[in-house]
């Protein structure tokens, strides 16, 4: 049976990649519109790819250094180094290919909205599916390939040797998320504060010198960044479950090792089928259409997973543990939607608070973000306990741990389509911007904005899903860390009366704050440069405000790129170095405390920052719909200030917490020999 699972994983991953290539070529065949539209789209595409090329050059240098360290300093270092490089290459490939199609789809979506909103949805969603399928296809292909080769070559093979691959995926995710997040919010904040607040011109107005950089940022942050983030969670949840299966079971061990790959493969097939359920005839059923695809994929995945588990290991408790992860992910996504939607009470309360100024807007937004942590924490806690006991944890502790690991795989099983609905958002956002800049008319703009509004919802749900999966994956990595040490004869006990453990917990809780502070400061520094440049152009370029002259878009793109690439290095080094330093100098128990502290605090901060930022954004949009005075009112100006604070919350520091808590966990696992 194990050979069938492995062969099936290879075949399904190839199918996913071929499906992505087919949809990508299909998207590029759609009409790209008039010359003006193509000029704008080309500027966005070139800016995004130029940023990615420069970012990858920096990451290449670090990749070589880390691979050399792994080769010389870790047992089975050659295999770990090979896995690390392989993980880097596949993650970078998925990001590059996905963003290439996204930056080609935006203009085609805008032009399709000229006549048919359903066609616009189809193009934008298809581009999202390209990203989703590349992520899951390359991830499963990488894991299956390394497992097959390593197990064939070495009789003493352990899935622990695959964690180099996870480290590579984490490494790319860190820089993609951090660099992309700094870029997108520096451009966005600069464009908003000068364009909207100072000059009173609309969003995506072609007179604004930062408008192209803002659109580029949507792609590097929310397409390449989000894709790398979720690929990391996907890979590490599968690897952790494979290793726990290896450590927990002696009977049917190979089946338990490969079961996570089998579940992931079923999820890919279910996601592909789910994409055919996404159809829309008018702007009133756009959200329902996307939800139908995700729902269909989830139902198909559940049925096929039940049959797989029953035939492979015969333990239906493992199936129910898988479903708990899926349910927990849905609960977190729905909670995120509630707290960030423009038409729900939390965001409306921020809109109302804007009537009395920016101060009350910010106070209310902070409170909403804090309240929003409740449901995600409860969902994760219930999911962990349910998965543990459903998998048999009351009689077999290690089987219960395997259940928790499998629940993380279950949460991410339909990633192919859930990531598609998320990366659809930036494409729709770009399409709305292009329709404004190219002056395609009111009806086209309204259709594109309807797609964009749905994209805001899917993006909010996607962020919640990413946070939930990061928390569960991080917890599973911690459990795996403990079990690996136990297998090597070291039974660590996190006794809070032990000063080293206590110090580790405090340091772990501190790191998310330091990490967030560095990123917020980075956005602020780059945004100041953008603001000064936009002001300079409005002052010195004659006729710019009247629309008679063209702004220098390239200059703002250059400033955002330089700022992001410069500022992403220190946070990246901290995330990798911190667990190694604590483990080497304070020992494994202190490192265990660090992993617990960073997971709890990092998870809460991620939820708080993402939801507060999303609520601030949609509170502004609610006012722009004509409520509380509408655009240009004092309430609107206050809401723009709140949204400016929320931008780096929801798109830079908040999402980066996901990477931080997972990366530190995988680093601890890879460098375990140093801590013994």
C-alpha cells in the first residue's frame, strides 16, 4: 500500500503542475485590452518581477552559506543541505510562476469586466488557481521525491532528514513575506497619505506617482508572499506528521509515515475538482460562487480521506482528527471575516468612532483586534484536544500526538483552492486600479470593484486561514522537537520553576514584539521616502495635478524596492539565529520554553494585528460607501489615518508572525544535534 501512496503522490503532484501550466497559458490568451491598459499592466509586471529578481539574488547568497553550514555541521549534512536547496528552489519557483501569471491576469480581468463580470471572475480566479496548484504540486513532488531517494539509499533512513527541505521552504517564505510586506505597505501608505489625505484625489488615480508601486506591492506581498507562507505551513505540517508517524508506530509504520502525503494528494485532487464549481453570472453571487468551490473541495476531500484512512491504517479516529483541523481552519476563517467585514458590527463600530477623529478610530480598532483573538484561540485549543483524543490519545499518547499532527495536514489539505481564492484578491484589486487609471468607464469600474470587494473578503479569510495553520503547524513542530529529543534519550520537561525554562518562555514571548517593531519601523522609513518623493513630484512636475503631465512611477518603485530589500535582512537573521543561540548557550529545555513562548505570543499578535488592520481598512470602505459623511468628510479622513496604521499591521508585521513562529520551530528541529 505504501508504494501505491507514494506513486499516487507523484502522479497527483504532476497533474497539479500540468493543470497550473494549462490554466496559466489559457489566462494569457485572453484579450489584454487597449494600449493604455497594457502600458499600465507592463509597468506593474516589470516592477514586480524586478523586485523578485533582486530579492532572489540576495536570498541566493544566504542560501549558499546556510547550505554549507548544514553540510559540515549537521549529521547527514549532505542530505539536509540537498533538501534545503531543493526546498528553496521549489518555493521560489512557485512564487515566481504564480506572480508571473497574476501580473498578466490583472489587465485581462479589467478588460473582461468591460462586458462580463463572470468572465472577469473566471480570469482572476484561474490566475489564483495557478498559484495554488504550483504551491501544492511542487511541495508534494519535493517531499515524495526526497523520501523515495533517501529511503532507497539508506537503510537507517528517518523522515527527520527531510526537515532540510522544510527549512528551505521557511527560508524563502521569510524573505518573500517580510520583503514583500515592507514593499507593499510602504508604497500603499505613501500613496494614500499624499494622494487621498493631502491632495484629495481618488485611490488608483494615475496622477499619483506611487500608484504603480502600490499595485506592484499587492503582487509581491499578497501573491508571492502569501504563497510562500502557506507552502511553508503545508510542507512542515506534512513532514512533522511523517516523523511523528515514524516515532509513534512500529506496526504499519510505513503506512503511517506516508499517510500525510496521501491526504495531501487527495486534497489536491479535491481542489482541482472544486475549481469547476466556481461560476458566477452577476455581481450578487460572486462570493457564493467562490465559497461553492471551497465547499465542494472540502466535501470531496472528506469522503476520499475517509476511504484512504480506512484502507491504509484502519483507524477511523485518525480520520476524525483530520476533520478537526479542517473545521478549525473554517472557524478561524469565518471569525476573521466577521471581525473585518465592512458590513459587520466590529468594522462599523470603527466607522462610527471615526466621527470624533483619528484618535477614537484607532482606539476602537485596537479593541476590535484584541477581541478578535478569542475565537481563533478557542478553535485551535478545541481542535488540538479533539484531534488528540479522537486519534486514541487517552490510551496511546503518541497516537494522540499523531492525531494532532494529522489535524494540521487536514487544515491545509484543500490549500490548492483556498490559496486560489486568496490570491484571486490582489488580481481583482489590480484590475480595479487598471480600470480607474485607463478610464474604462463607470460600469467597468463598478464591476471590477465588485470583484475587488469579494477579494477583500477572501483575503481576510485567507489571512485567518494562514494564521490558524501557522499556529497549528508551529505547535506540531514543537511536539516533534520534543519527540525527536526523546528518541535521542533526552526527555525535556518544561517545568516553569526551572529558571532556564522560564527565561526561554520570556525570550520567546519577546521575539514577536521585536520582530514586529523592526518591520513596522521598516515600513515607516520606506513610507517617509515615498511620501517625500510623491510631494516632490507634485511640486516640481508642472501640470501633474491637472493630468497634463505624467508622473515618474519608476522612482517610487525603486524607493520601495530598495527599502524592502535593505530592511528585510536583520529580521531574517534574528529569526534564524535566536533558537540556535538559546539552544547552544542555555540548552534544550530553555529552547523548549522559547518555542512555547513565541508560539503563544506570536499567534495572538498575528490574529490581533491582521484583524485590527482588516477592520480599519473596511471601516474606511464603509464610510466611502456614503455612510457618516462619505468620501472627503472628517470621518473619512480619520478612517484613512486608521487604515494607514492598519496597513503594516495586516500586511507586514501580522503575516510575518506566521513565518517567525514556524521558522524558529523548523530551525530548532534541523539543529537538534547542537543542543544535545
